[in-house]
């Protein structure tokens, strides 16, 4: 657990001033995630962190998860394609975006307020109204699961039912097994049922179709399922230019700049 180490920022007068008044600070790259995590720990309510691009935002979100666990940290990427192109965004990007939006919209119902790391490009993109998109759900060991209802729910979220799961956004049902490849996961998950009770969750290889190892979901974590596509979302009657910005949907009071390095003056 790294979280207790965040309290050491209170030992620095400049750290205390930064927490209290905000402002700018020079922070080395190696300590940037620590300082941002400490500021998030000292604050109240949800926190939105803006990075320069998707890669920086993704890496920063991963570092913040290590510092702030078990506090939820979400990465909100850009769509990858423009609305004008009429191309479908990759399933994992859709899932990550919906998971981040849901975390912010449902912040009041969570044990701890979420931290969402977003790129500057993603922050400037339009987003659909919350009422237009389906929400995600989780499957945990010990849950009672009706396969027919779950199949309908997954289909409504945009998952494709197949005979054999091979890619994100697909699911298959074989007897008392539910194979599903969550939009935001690195590997597919095999849900084993005993009658209607979830007995185990295991990751498996889509190449060999063999279970790889028992998921940590058997120790309390869950398989999180988020919509992998926008195909099943209800159409908005509003035109593209009338869609809200993400900033209009966030329950965040204000935004602060990430610390950025100062340029050194050249000696003559």
C-alpha cells in the first residue's frame, strides 16, 4: 500500500500551499504522479486531471491507481475517430469512456470520489447525454445470474453473441459457462455457474480457449462490463453541434493545471 506515503507532502510548506491555494509548481517527471495523487488525497469530491495526450493520460492514470488504491481512478481517452467520419470507435475506447463518465455521474454513490484522467483532446470532444447510453454492470463471485437475462442485457449494451469469443465486445454461452470479453479488459473472462450462482471467474486465452488463471474477482473483485460500441445507444434528437461538452456533465467545481516544468533561461 503506497497511499499512506502521500501524507508526506504535508511536511513541505510548498506542498501545503499548493493544496490550499493551488497554482503552479515545478515537479520532476518521476514525482509528478505522487504530487497529483497527494493533491487528490487532500481534496474533496471527484477530481479531473488533464494531460497533454492520450498516452500521457493513460500512463498517469496507471500511476495514480498504484498510489490511490483502492480509490477508483479512471482513464478517459479520446474517441480515436471523428464523428464526421461515421467510423465506429474501437470497443475498448468506448468502454473506457463510458466507465469514466459513469464514475463521475455516480460519484455520490461511491465509497470514495473518483479520479478521472483525461487528455486535452478528449476533453474537447462532444459526448452523448447520459440518458442515451446504457450503463455498465459487474459480475462477482457468489452473484445469482440468470443467463437469459444476462444475454439480453449484454446485447442491449452492444455486445455481440457468438459461438466462440475471439475479440472485445463479444460473448458466448455454453451450458453453464458464460464467456465474455469486457470492453475494458486485457483478456476474456469465463464465468462458471453452479445452477444460477457464480462459482468462479477465470481469464482465458481467446487463441486456445483454455482458462489461464483464476481472476482476482474470486477474492472480491469483479468482472466489469461496459458498453463496447455505440450501435445500441438511443439516437439523440439534437444535432451534432448541440451535443454537450464533457465539462457540462462533470460534477466538478473547477479545473487546475497539471504542474509543468519551467524553462531555464539561457546563459549568454
